[in-house]
C-alpha cells in the first residue's frame, strides 16, 4: 500500500497538505483561547473539509467548502441540545443518517455535506458537548474551514495545476431502484441496529457502532462491496487497537508527542485512503486512541470496547445490505463493466476521427474517464477477488475481466498518444480496425448472436504501424473478454 503508484506524487502532496491544514486549524483555535473540546472539533472539521470535498473544479470545491457550515452548524445545535434526552437524540441521529446518505444523489457536493453533518453529530457524542459550548464550537469550525480553505486554495493549490478527475456519474435509477435511496434506508437500518446493540454494550461509547455502520456505506454500491468494506474496517480497527496499546496508552496523553503522532495519523489517513481501506482504518483507530489519551480517558479496556462497537456496526451493515432492499454484486458489476466498454468505444471512435484529420475530435477525455471507470470496476469486483471469497470460478473470471480491461486501457492510452501526433497518418486499415473494435464493444454489450459475429470478424493481421498495433491489441482483448462475460457465472472458466 505504501509503494502503490502515485503519479505526480499527488497522494503525497495531498497528505502533507492535510497535515498542514489540520495543524493550522488546531493552532488557530488554541491561539484564540478556545477549549480543548473546541480545538478537537476544529481539527476534525478541517480534516473533513480536506478529505470529503472532491468536486471536479476548484470553483466548485470553494463553493462546497463555503456551504459546509450550513450542514454542520444546525446539526451541532441539535446534537448538543438533545444530548441529555436519549430517545429524542437517537431519533435525531437516525434522521441525520438518512438525510446524509440521501444527499449523495446530488453528487460530490451532497456527499460532502452529508458526511460533514453526520460527523458533527458524531463528534458531539465523542466529546460530550453541551449547549453552553456551542459558541466556541461554531468559532472553532469556522476558523478551521478558513484555515483549510487557505491551505487548499491559497498556500498550496494543488488542483490548479492538476485538476481533479471528475468522478463517473452514479448508476441511474428511480424511486427505490435509485442507489442513494436504497442506501439511505439500508444505512438507517444498519445504524438503528448498531445504536441499539451499541448502547447495550456501553451507554457512553455506543456512537462508535453507529459511526462504523455509517462509514461502511460510504463509496459502496452493492451487497458484496459493503460486506468487503465491513471486513476491512474490522481488520484495520483490530490492527489499530494493537498499535494503540503500544503507542497511545504509554503516552498517557502527553501533549507534544500526541500532537506529533496525530499529525502522522492524519498523513496516514490521506495517503492510504485511495489504496487500502484497512490501512486507513488503522490510522483512524490510532488517532482516536491518541485523542482519548489527550482527553484523559484512555485505557486498554476502552480500546477493547472500541473493537466490540466496531464489530456491532459491521454486523449491522452486513444485515442491512442482505435484508433491506439488497443490490446484488452481479448487477452492479455488469453495469460498471458495460460503462467501461462503452467508454472504450467512444475513445476509439474519437481517435479514429482524429487520425482521419478531424481537428475537433479528442479522445483524451474518454481515456481519462476510462481510468476512473476501471477504478470503479475494480471496486465492484473486489468482493469476487477477495482472498476469503469461496467462489473459485467467479474469482478466476473476475481476475480475467480486470486483466483484460487493463489491457484495453493500456491500448487506449497508446492509441490516444498516437492520435495526438500530428504526423500520424490514416489509411483504410485504421478505419477497418476501428470499426471492428466498435463492433466488438457493441457485441459485448448486446446479445450472444451479435457477439459471435463480431468475434469472428476480429482476426487482425500482423501490424507494425503504432496505431494499428494498439487497435489490434484492443481487438484481441475485447475478443477474449467474451469468455468471462458471457459464460455462466457458476461454471468453471473455459480458459483459467
């Protein structure tokens, strides 16, 4: 996870910027004489602002950051006011859960606002904040957002030089078929289960179970994805608790080393999040232990309770995705794979037009979109290729699909590079090869009869011209995709 490719050192720069943003937020709160509770709240607000705001343009990111208080401040007021009224507090928390997940239908902005609102209800329980502390909590959050915004948009504007890629649109649907609507009901059911069992375990720390159930539903779309994410969260928490026993407990809340280690954890959260949810949860768990030490309540029994509450939350999420409006892994896989194939089709068509001399044709955006879609395909197929998956035939098929789609992406990148060369020529062979690629994609997204016709036509001759080499590579990969995509998911692969 720590040697995963990091083009342009983007993960590294984002992680270092996050450390600076959170440190500046906490330092500002301390210099203004705010309490330790307010400083922690401000640090969390800065972390969330830097972590969850993922709009595709800098301008949209600024707007989303400016809107975060609209989600956070009312929730802070509600949570502190209801702190001493358990039944009303629990009902309000579940309402915030539903609204926060439902808001994801409005894209990255709704996603960020939903998380920000939920986490401010959560942090109120974590810090046992009361209404009298609201003014300084508001001040801390406002200062934190200003600090995070200054670091992100003024001092270190990474996105100006490297625009963030636009996330692929969510899978469509209406009513209960809409993924965000289904997830809103699933997450609320999971959090209700976690809240009830979590309170039976501890009347003071039950919110960890609710937080676990909530975060498991972030960035998942199917039953399999959610189950795998729950497993990874528990695994990361267990390892983090072990690390906390060795790191956080011996510190006894000493301020200076705790601050340094919290900064390391913030770096770890941002650096590992894109590549490993388990490693990210390890960093989150150690940071939580350090904060408990800072508050003077850390002991080994508390870390054990943290594990129990995490297990309850993961169990609640697992039951919810199986019993409440389930979305099968197969349906999600099929949808994302077809979108990736259609993107290959679009990129090939644009590249062919560019090679034919069209100045307006540009395959580059489609190639970039393909990379994002392939990341989403890998996430969708993760349950099938997981080491604990008992379905050997499906695992082998899923691995073959991922490998062949990666081949497609590599050939598309090469084709785009050739098309960008002004000296690249166009002849009839290129047009014919592009037609065969487009026909193969259409066949893979249609019925078996069309598929057989297209794969029979895809018999390219040996080529030496770069564009033809890439197009023939695409033809081979698409032809080979026919086997795993059209065979019975329960039968062994014809070619393993």
